[in-house]
C-alpha cells in the first residue's frame, strides 16, 4: 500500500517543488551570506533546518492513511481558528502586527497555516456529495464564512497582506460553479475600486449612472425609458441640490446622486412588481452596489487608512513619486533586479541585495536577489517554474475522482498563485508593497512548512486518487 | 469543467507573460537601473600621493614629509567605555568629547576627534586604542623642515582657496597647495598625482570591500623630488649672521645662475606654517615687526649706491669714452647748482676710482656718457645708457623660479622730460645716477646678479633655485646665457679694481687670505634713517664660484657690516669653514634693528 503510494506520487510536481526550495535556499544563503563559516544560527542555517523539517513532514504525510485527511479537516480548521484568536491576546507584536507565537527560539505564524486549514475545511464542506453552490442560501453563507472567518481574524492581527490572500479562494468558488459573469462583476468592482484613487467620487458616480443607462439601453433597446430614467435622475439631483444651495447645507453632490438613484430604483421596484419582470431590478441594484462600494472605498481611504498607508497606495498608482520614503522599497527593488541584466552578476556577487539596499531582502524581497545575481534568465526561470507548477496542480486536481481532492487542489493552486503573483508584482512595481512571502523562496519557517505541507497533502491525495472515493 | 480549467490556466499564463515582459524590460532593455545600482554602491575615495622631497645642492633633505595621525570615531560602532581614561590618554577635553558624540550620535560616518597627532603621541595612544572599539587613527602626511631655515625660499602649503579651485580642476576643497616659494613654483612636480580607490559601500555608506579587487583603482603617483640649488648650511649660516638685522643676502653660483643662498631678514621658522599651525601662526608672523613674510631679497628695492660705479665704468669702457688708463683729477664735482663731495681728491686712476670709490670720477664718466656726441641729445644718450644698464638685468624682471620678484626702478628719458621739461635737463640734473643714487632702485637679487655678471665677465644665467627635478629636465631658461652689451674684455680691469677694493680699498674688512675676493662697497641713501650698507662680491677672481650681494638696512657704510658678512659667506662656501670666529660672534650679536 505504502509503496504504491510512493509510486503514485507525482514526481513532476515533486521535482518542481525541490527546484524551487533549492533555488530559494541558495538565494537566502546569498543574501544573508557574510563570508563567515556555515552556522545553523544564521538565517540560511535556520532555513535549512526548516527544509529538513519539511522533508520529515513529507515522509510523515506519506505514511498516514489517506482518508484521515478529510476526516480531520474540520478539527484542524478549528484548532487554527482558536490559535488565530489566541494570538490576538498572547501573540508577539512585530512590525505593527500581532501575528506570532514565540516558542523557544522559533516563531510560529498561525496565519501561514490558516490558508491550509481553510482549504481543508472548504474541501470537506464543499466536497460533500451533492453539494451545489447555489442549492441553498445557507450553503453559500457557510462557505463564505469558512473563508471570511480566518481572514477577518488575521485582519484583526493587523496583517492585511495575509488577510488579502483569502481573496484567492474566489478562484475555488469559481471552480465550484460561480457563473463567469460573477467574475466580470468582480472585475468591474476592481475597476471601480481603482478609479476611486484617480477621479473624484462625484465624477465616478456620474460615469457609473451614465454607463448603467447605456447598458440598459443596449440590453433592452428601450430608448424612451432610458431617456426617462436619465431625465428622472437629473431632475431629482437638481431638485436635491436646491435646498443645498438655498439653505447652505453641507450635503455633498454624491449623496444627492445616490438618493436620486435610490428613488428611481424604488419606482422601478414598484414597476417590476407590477409587471413581474424582476430581472429588470438587476441593473439598478448593481449600480447601487458599485456606487456603494466606491463610496465606502473612498471613505475608508480618506477616513480609516492611516497617512502612510494612503501614501503607499498613491505611490503604487503613480500619483505620488517618492523614492526616498515609501517608494524606496520598490525603487531599490527595481534597481536590484534591473541591475542584474540578462545574465545576472553571478551567484553571491549581487551588490544591491548584499549591501542591504533592498529592505527585507531575504523575506518578501527575495526575488531581488534572484534578479540581481541570476539576471533575466533567473527571473524568467523562476516564473516559468511557478507557472508550470500551477498548471500541473490544476491538471492533477482535474483528474481527481473525489470532489474533496479537486477542491483542495484548486485551493492550493489559488493560494500559491496569489502569493507568487502578488509578491513578484510588488517587487517589480506592479502592485503595492503587500507584505506576503514568495512561496518556497522567502526566508521564514511558517511559510515554507505550511506551503510544503499544503503541497504534500495534495500529492498524497493525488497518489491515492484511485482508492480515495469518499 | 474544461472551460473553467481553461480560464484559470489562462489567468496563470497571462500573469506569467506580463511578468516576463516587465522583467525583460527592466533587466534587459532599460539601462537606468544598472546606473542607479552603481551610484548606490560605488564610492570613489581619493588617495593622496606623498609630496616630493626637496634636497639641497649637497643632497641634504631640506623639505620632507612627516607622518602624523588623525583620531576618528564611528559613533555607531562604539561600546561603553571609560571616558575619563580615554580623555586622559588622548588629551581630549571631556566636554568636547561629549559634544562631538551628542552631535553625531547615530552617525556611521567617522567623526574627527583630534587632528595631527604626532608620532610620539600616536605610539602612546595606539597601544591603548584596542580597548576602544569604534575609534581609529588615519594617517596624514605633513611637511617638515629639518633645518628650520629658508622659509622664504621653500614656501609653505595651505588649503586651496576659491581661486585655486577655479584655476585648476585637479584640486578639491580641502586639498593642500604650495602658497609660496619652491612649494608654489614647483607645485605640479611636487604634488604628484592623486589616485582613486573604488570601494563598494552598503546602504549606510560603510565600506564593504574594494571594487573588483581594485581593478579600476587608479594608483596615486608620488610627487617628484626636487634638488634645489640652495646650500642649506650656507643659507642657515646667512640667516644666523642676519639675525637682529633687516636686510638680505643673495648668493649665486655665477657659472650656472644657481642660487646658493637667499636670506631675507627677519626670517621665521618654516615649521611654524605646517598644517594646523598655519592658521594659528600666519597672522602673528605677518604682523610681526618688519614683516618676515616680505621677501626682501626679491622685493625690496634700494638705490645700488657705489656698487653701481662698476656698471658705469663698464658702459663707459664699452662706449670707448674712457679706458682703464683714464685719469681724472678731482676735487669734488661741480654739478652746477652744487658741489658733489668726494673723500678722494687729486689724480684718480681707473683702478683707484673703484678701489676707493671716487664719486667725482664717476660724475665725469657719467657726464661723458650722457653728453656723448654720437647722440643728438642728452635724452637719446641717456636712453642708450638705460639700455646698457638693463642688459645687466638691472631694472628688469630676471624671471627666477621664486615668483614675486620686483622689476626695480630705472626711468626712461621721458620721465625726466616730463619732470623737468623736454630739453631742460642734462647730465648734471641726474648726476646722482653716476654714483648709484637718485632715481634708481634694484633688488638684492639684481645686484647679486650684477656681481655674477662681473664674475662671468659679461653674462649671466637667470638666477634660479632648482638644480634638478627627478626624471625631468629643468626649464631651459635656466641654462641660457644672457650677454650684456659690454664685451667680455672690458670686465677684466673692473675685476682687477674690485680685487683691490678688498685687498687695499674700501673693504679690507672683507679680506680673507687666499680667497681672492673681488668686491665693491655701496651705501644706499636712506631718507628715512641711517643709510643701508651694501656689498657685492665674487670669488675667486679666476673661475669664480660664488657671487654675492649683502644688504644690511640702517647699517651705514657698506664696509661696516655688509662687507664682512659677504666675506664670511664666501669663505664659508669656498672653504666650508670660518677662520674668523670672533667676527661671526660680533656680527651675530649685533642688533641693528633699532639703530634708525
């Protein structure tokens, strides 16, 4: 049985994993190497220890019974949730977030394991026989709760980056049956979100209303009604502005616009009930949703976020240029990567990373060392290996016979993708500096071990795909 | 499910393509990041070459470099230490130490604690310094003058000023440059060439390693050593003789134009102007009595007095207006409006005219020169005379390599035309020029050069202080002979007469048996006080090795002080000893400064 498991392990995936971990360790060695003799107390030494622990866990996972994994899923999830709560009270506060348990000389970050636990619970819940995403409202809510609960707790710790990772489960939900237009709705939502930083909320509202009217016209072909709606909103807005001007009340334009749309929507609701054409409610509801989210983004940006977070976002979008302050990380990171050229400066010969120009060079910015010392060949290589690995995982996931394994595989691919994509995007200046590690590469035991176990469990499930039915 | 897998896989692949395109752009296409990386990490550090030494003509080191040390500290890398013990060790005031630390508490850059620690003190501090991590010493090089003499010749170094920076982009703020003397003239040779070391530094500016094992470093080129023509012992001897006197001594090797000594008095110790002492002492020295910074040998102008009679004699001989047999019977000289007195009377031969320094004789000579029938008028004859005088280098800039010499004074006829009216003056109006008084002013350098010309029997080589520059030829200006307008043959009778000046004439005080010194006394009239004592001489008479001019201000007749001093200089140079220690003692002890 065991030997069969080992035979069935997907060696391509394993090879890709070993490649990434080995390359990662070499780069950690390079960025923390100071010319002294090898020692386990150094960062590369500790990381090597963690690679050893991962290997032991790999052997352990090979030897456990395959069916145990689904069986303990909820328990593991529960334990992790408890740890996430516990860390809020007794955790160690480092760098502005309370995310670590200190155990001896090692630090444990439960948030790193929360992704795995969530994947387990999600697979167990949605992998049940006959589970349909939209079969009951309750199912949907529970599913979302499984994802939102750890994310919320991590957000409470102050680790927004790690919380954001849970957004990656949207891909899993898509795989579970979320219609493609949902993805589109989300895409528009992202566009609206970004627009908030570039144009005023008033302009954004007017654009949204105009777009909604155009779409309505195209879909229904009712020019007359479109005109009536446009007229109604304009009229109501102007009417709403009269008291503002007359009584010098400080009511902003976007509030008036919002109320106007609400009134028109109310009229439409009565209309829809009268004619029984509920689908017509979809458009105005979406409009309200976008307006609401734009408004809340705007509100959060100016009233909830702290000054440094605002500048960080502004620098990202190119609204502010500041290479000594907030933009320093990304600027130095790009210099390090860019200076590598096509073939790189050679292993252990990076100057930018070695002399600490790049902050967090062996954790979140490890990719800079790759870029500087291995050049374009190295960076492109790492991206190709990651992409091949992701495609391989998806391929393996699709060949599973148990729904549990399919969902788990997609969870792995989604989380891995999100981490890798956001990390690299931030080092090359395509995304804001969100402090999440590059899987298998970045220094940090919790990250390495949790991703390794994540992958090993999936390989274990895959090795038993023919026997594991559930 | 196929479409979903396809959509998700597409997302993965699209992302990968975006990344690869972006990376290709910043790593391969765009160069700006590579340049930024170099700016980030490379520091160019100037390496100062050691400045060239200066030797005297006998190979003695007269300017050298002394190593000393700056004590520095990197405040971020210190550990707690015993401040009291440290202050005791280094002699730094505890308050100063505290202040320096307060100001630079978080600095990774070295902070200077104490400048120019000498080797002795360094040895003491270095022994203990290991107790104080973060503290270190940096080697610096300073000039040192072992003989504490010839300050006016050697010059001094000072920090470059705005002008220097503008004129030569070799210099950077804080660099040292020669400010006067040899240090200034031969700055380019002495300074060598600065080098550069390229280091890699980390984000805090701390040096990590040399860049590419020093492949791109530029080594500093050491400055060239210069052998000066100076005889430092002679110079020092001259300075001692001139102590408590105002004046100068210029000694030249006639055959080469090399300056053997160039004394200006009062003098100062060149070591007072080294490094940080410069700022402290400069003002003091500058404002001291009789300004020691004023190089009298090159810049002070005096009427040449009777020494000039040799020039008039030579010109008249060349012009054929007299011969060495010409005798004038004199009893003073009637200059029309007054009688010029003369301590010699009766029949005066050519030889005696110099030997006894007859005023009247030269009034007659000068009268002949100016009233020469070959010229249409006095003015033309006068101008011709001026051109003869100038051919002796008198009233011209000789062009030594010591800078700042004065031209001297000798006026063209137009000056007198303006003063008296054209045609309204004659030889008698300017008769004092016959005996080297009146409208004449020459520097000691120029009169020493006159002595050299007579020694050479008719030519001079521009006096210069450089004898030899390592691996380099000296300027050919200092090899070129300048002939006077007087032929060589006319010099012999003048030399004969000058010999008799010392043996039986006005300067027997300059007689040294066996040296055959030829000399001529002079007294420069001084309207402000006692006359200045002048003596020019050369020796030996045949194949002269030294020509000298001595000026002692407010010392009266030339025979009184200048002549014995000159004879001592000659003796010292020719025999490397002095046979008249009592004379040396008398001169050294004489204080002539207050005798105004």
